[in-house]
């Protein structure tokens, strides 16, 4: 794989099990290590997109792998956090339903991962708000459920909006195939 953005995306996928391992094994005084891994994942996400666009390195594989890396990262982090803060299972449930439905409809409708739809602003907004929530919960392990619920509202709104908009996008893209 000679494509730098695709290498960065692959690195993000490999960081997922590293994050889970570190999250559950570091002593309390090392709480910052999972945060560092999540930040590294987020930075590589931004870098791969910028490099791909600037140097015209956008590939069908990258358009497929990038959201896979996002979904794996978010799912792993939210599951880890929900095991310590059960209120987050609500967020995970809504996120999981959205992703499973979109993936199922997308594969059936679009026939191939090569026809995948590029990320849109509303999906990116949901990801940004999810990252804010995840960082906040990790930075403040004693955070109250009330604060978590308040922080969950923006990502939930954008998860639902992106679900609706991506369904429309899949339908539109299907008609063009």
C-alpha cells in the first residue's frame, strides 16, 4: 500500500486494540495514555483526509477504510467508556443501530464497497462531537451522569441527522448506478 492516507487509516485501525488494551490495563495515574492514543487516532484521521485531498490521493479503498476506522474507533472507545459510565449505553445503542442499518442498506443498494459514499459534513460533525464527549469523559473520570447527558446531546442530534441524510445520499447514489 503506497498511498500515505491509506497507511494512516490502517494505523488508525491498528490503534483500536491498542487503545482498548491500554484503557483497561494502565494504572489510574496513567489515565492519560488512552487519551494520547485517541488523540493520535484523531490526528491521523485529520492528516489522512488533508493529505488525500491536497495530493489527489483519494482512492475507493480509502473512501471505504476511513469510515471503517472511524466506526471501529468510536465503537471501541464508547464501549470502554460505557462499561464505566453506563449512561453511555444509550449513545452506543443509537450509534450502533444507525451504523448497522446504513451499512446494511448501503451494501445491498450500492452493490460494492467501491461505490461507498464519501464522508459528508454532518457525519464529520457527529464524529467531532463524539470525540469531544469521549475526551471529556476520559479527562474527568468522576464526571456526573448529568454532565455526560448534556455532552451526549450534540453527538446524538448529529448521529440522527447523519442517519437521515446518509439514507437520502444512498438512495440518490443508488439511482446513479
